[in-house]
């Protein structure tokens, strides 16, 4: 963060100082966890479901924090505001406005935001000092916290922008107006909140509406709802995808035996071969989106291909592939799930398994609204058609997966319904043999990452001790 006096912070946030010196300078990080407080930091006291940050204000100051941003006096130097979330956004907006040399890149979409953000951070890092969020810091708290990590030396600020409803992305874009806006896709994620894909498209399109005529909208040419967003922005358009008219596209695609994509990257300034170290055909779209941004920033195709080919998963539980000593391969894609991402993960499982036995542990896909049952059934049908050896559905909602699988008369695999993650581990322990391949996938509410970890820690042969 750029150094700011408490007097200036109070002015920006429309707060008042309590027990604080106006000349005190915040020069360290802005944090919401008192355990991360460091000398010169600003601790933001949020009131959460299970804890109130105000109760940890003194602890943060003892650790070196210069002051606290709070909604009430806390007995230590503080700037007291009416609403800390609003104040945090205002502070981030003021900081980014003081960084005219920083190019702000926003990424949104129903799936692939975090993976694309991670690839972009690798690419921009080749060009200059870059800041990007860890994991999925893409909401009204994580977004400004990421912005506040930037300083005068930051050349590129890569931001992931998520939405649970209309107006959310517009708000995030007001905090840090993007110079380049990327829209990956419009899918079924959170459709229970939005109501329809058309409303999802309206929300995601807020990204390109925030661009100025000097900006660039990077749009997925393969997704009609995304491509139509070109009419909603004054910015210049760059298309990525597989279709011939895409400015940045992939040709000659293939998957190696491990399910990692290979393709030729084609840009207006040249072509180059890419061999991704990421898993699944769906990662090609993410790579193309990142490549399109890098192209706009002036990076040659050969350099883009080199960076993409060296990139490994940077965020946890997203197509993490690990092999046990006995040859059991675990695909941990448990961070989140929607119909599109689950189908892609299942396709990758089938490709990786080939002549080996394949198991899928699937949890609930959350926030699908009225389509919940039908979408889970469709996933079950898709899984069964892939010829899986075993399909383990975790939780009541995911039980519809087995119903869908049962509608495929040719499927000879086994369907198992379990209540929770521990039961899923037990079911796998009874069935796994050396050399099997296991996919673990579900929404955050399912908490299935513990299944993947437990399988990796099982004794060889798969059976629990």
C-alpha cells in the first residue's frame, strides 16, 4: 500500500480519529486478520458470523499495526467510520486513483476466473511488478484488500471479480476501474441467485460497461452471450477462442496421456506451440483469455507460449493431480463446482484413466435454484456415459446424480450414496486398488477437499487402516 497518514485515511473514509495522531502513517499491509498485523499495518475490524474484529484490535496494535479502521472506539488508535466495508472500498479507490502508471486488469466469468487470474499474474509478472489476489479474493472484501497491496511500483494489478447478483461487478469496478476487462463465459454457476443465464450475462457484462473508450474488452468468441457484450462497451474488442475469427485462438488441440492440453497459439503477431502443465481441455479457454491480455500488453507469441507452458496450478484444490506410491491418481478439484466445470472435470478423469478404473466423488453443486435436481441428474448421466467404475454421491442434494446415472442402461459401474465426506473416504477405502484414478469435485459447502487429502494419506492399496 502507498503510505498514507491517518488524517488522510480519515478524510478518504469520512471517519474520525479516536486516540490516534493525525501524523501517524500507515505504511504496511491492510489486513482483516489480527494475526497478520505487521509494523505499520492498518487492521480493519470486520464483524463476522463467528468473531468480531473489534475484539482483536488491541492484539493487532500490539503486533505493530499503526491503527485500526473500526465502527466504534476500540481503546487503541483508530479511525472510526459508519461502515468498515464502505470505508475499505473508498480507501482502495483512493489508492488506485493515485497509481496512473498501473494497468488494471479485471477478470470475470461463471467458471475459470481464478485459474485465468493465476495465468495472467504469471504473464504480467514477466512484463513488470504485478499484484494479484491469492486464491479467490473476488468479493467486496477481498477485492479492495488486493487493490490496497498495490503501490507506486506496481505496473499491473490483476483482479478477479465475482458476483452473486446484479450490480456486484459494477461495484467492484468502481473500486478499481479496469483498463482491460476479461469475460470468460456465462454458465450455470449461481443461477439460483440470478434466475437465468440471461441475467447472469447481464451481471457479467457490467465488467465491459465499466471500460472507457481507451480500454480493451477481451471476450470469449465461442460463447454467444459473452460475444454479444461487445455492444455494451465503448472499449475496443479483442476476441479469444477456437473460432477462426478470434483474434487470439487455439488450433491443433490435443491432450497428452495425462490430460494436459497441447495446442498452437495463434495471435495477430505470430504463432507458437503451447504445452500446458494444467489438466483438462477446459483450461485452454483460460489460457487463451490470458494470452489475449498479454498480446494486448505487447508480449510476443513465443514469450506468451513459454510462460503458459511453464505455469502450474497456483491456487489450491483446482485440478490438483497427485499420484500415490501405489499408482492411485487423485484429482482434487474440490474448491467449487457448477455443471460446466463438473462435466469438464469428468471428461478429464475419463481421459486420464483410459484403461484404468475411474471413480468420481461428487458433492452438491450449490446455488442452482429450481434447476438443482435436473442439473445433478444430467451430471450423473454424463458420468455414466463416461464408463466410470464407481460414482460416489455425497449428501442429499447430490443423490440426484445417481438417479441420472441409473438412466444410462449401458452403464455397468457402481453408484454409492453417502452422507458426508468421512463416509465417502470409507467408501473409497473399501474399493480403491493400485492404479485407480479418483476425481473429487463439489461446491465449497460440501467440503470435499478433506476426501482428496484422506485418500492420499491412505495406506497403499487404498484400504484404510
